[in-house]
C-alpha cells in the first residue's frame, strides 16, 4: 500500500522539479581560473610536442585542452570578466 502512494508522489516531485529555472545572472556562472604560462614554458612545450608522433594520444589531449581553455576564455569575455 505504501509503495502505491510513494510512486505517484515521487513522479510528481520529479515533474515539479523541472519547473525550477536556474538563475541566469553572471554571478551564478562559475568558470575555473586559468593558469597562465610564459613564453619560455610554451616554447619548451612546443619543442616536446614536436618530438611526438602525429595522431598520438598526447597531442590529441593537448589539442582538447587548448580548445577547452579557449572556450573558458570566450565565456569569461562574454560575462565581462
């Protein structure tokens, strides 16, 4: 008997939670801080990447990290940070 009561209440709670909307203000947006790297470090990184084979996992990982950092910067710029 208790299960018959709990299931409809659980479904109703889930449906009602969909009505809540997030706060659209920039203050509610959380962007991670980006570590800044100097020219010397970037030069060493580039030299190390040159020694790796094309199509390797490390180069793909670095490309993905660059894309993520670019997206974070674009979001921060859009929020006026």
